[in-house]
C-alpha cells in the first residue's frame, strides 16, 4: 500500500494581489500563473521520496494536491490505483510549523488520532508505544510550551504515526531547528522509516538531507515546475555524501541543477 502515480499534473492559479510596483517579473492581478506543468512521477510503496527545488517552484503545492487539500487544474494523482481528490485518514500531513494543540499534553495530542479506539487498554498501550518510539517517555503530561522545538516535532511525529497511515507527507519538517536537533530528527525519521516501511514524501531545501534520507530524490525546476531529476538512491544506510564518491558526484550535480556552481 502507498504506491503513488502522478499523471500529467498541471496546476494554475489566478493572481489576485495588486502589485505596488512592476519589475517585469511579478504577475499582474488577474493573470493566470502556471505553478506545476505536466508532472509525471511514480513512487513505490514504502519509499521515502525527498523533493527539492527552487523556492516558490510549487513543492508545497504538489504535496497539498497529493494530500487532497488542493485540486489540480488537470491531470490526476492515484494511490494504489484510486484517484485522490480529498483528504484521507490514511494519509497524514506534517506541517512545516508546529501543529500541536497547545491546550493538550503530549499524551492527549498523540491520543487524538486513535481517540475512538474501543479498547481503552489497547489505546493506552499504543499511545505509549509511539511516545517511546520518539523518545518522549517521561514527558507525557507536558504541554507543548514546556517542550523544546525538537521535542515538539517528535511529538508531532508520534501523533502522525500512531494512526498507522499508509502515507506520511512532510513539508520541511526540520525547518527552524538548531543544527544538532536537525541531525537527531533526521536520524529518527530514517530509523522510523526503516522500521515501519511507510511511504514518506518529504519536501526539503537541504540537499544533504535528501541524499542521506531518501530512497528517491526528485528535483523540480523553477516555475512552472517540471521534473529535472527523478533518481532512485540504492545506497545502504547510514550514508555520508562526503565520503561516498557516487553520492558526492550526485550532490555536486544537484547543487549545479539548483543554480549553485559549487557544493559547499
């Protein structure tokens, strides 16, 4: 479960904002803007797919369409042969910014996804299992404001995973984290993916994240976005692009593809 097929996907919108000045590049009010153009992609069930591209190219728009929160202008997205046109409880979206309910504890936030489970004993065991999985045992009764940024992200992951979704959709989940927390969260997501085998779609601006985490990396062009690169990464974990020659070569290729002439 979790096989994704994207066929001839196009997305347009009408610019509604009035611009204070025109520099020749900004669309005028009422003008149709093409964001995604004729995208064709296929992701295997259980793959972690990392999507990169220039800022504003439509990466988040693509995720919202796959999640069913937005509709394409034309084309379609199929999951396991069924067209996706609305949000599904089998597909969970993890937003870029903290989405925990601030008036609920870690336990209560995680409980939201399975609050209708009939067996109270089974529910408590499942909640504790996922809290332990993200290493938040001992913080069950803490509120979001009492947690660090990294702990909040881990709580969000537990809340998403406890539902046992077919697909996890993540829009820059490490944004705003400090360096060490970023590294720890990246490792935890990789470990959970290897353990649970869920399909994960993850938008990132970090090339190293994509190369270290992904089973597949997709590079989108500037707007209107088209697929510039769609490559399966058949490298065992753990990975280090700086010590693996093939990954280092791909890293430099992606930097150049995204408009940077040297890899830092």
